[in-house]
C-alpha cells in the first residue's frame, strides 16, 4: 500500500516493493470522544516532513523539542 502525505498529496518514498519508508513522516491518529462533534469517529493522517515544518511553523506556540536519548 502506497503512503501519501494528506497535506500536499505527494507519495512518501518507500523502498521498492516494500513498505519501508525512505523518508520520515508524521502519523497522527485520533479517536474522537463524547465531548466532540465527531464522537465515535477515528481519523488518521500522514504528514510529510516538509508539510510538518510549514504547518507547525505557523503555530502560535513552538513545539516542545528534546534530544532523543537513543537513535534507532
Ligand atoms: Zn506533504
């Protein structure tokens, strides 16, 4: 199954005939609860690094950032 960025629509590069991604991307999944207008709905999105940078760069408050202790 091919992966696409939900924001810009570009395909996330994967190793040929596999699902191993050759670039990093963000996955956000949300199961909406009782006090939302989407109660019982589950949503998932994939965002490429470039879209993530422009999107979060528009936020009023910067993201929390910390160093990974162990790089995989
Ligand atoms: Zn994108």
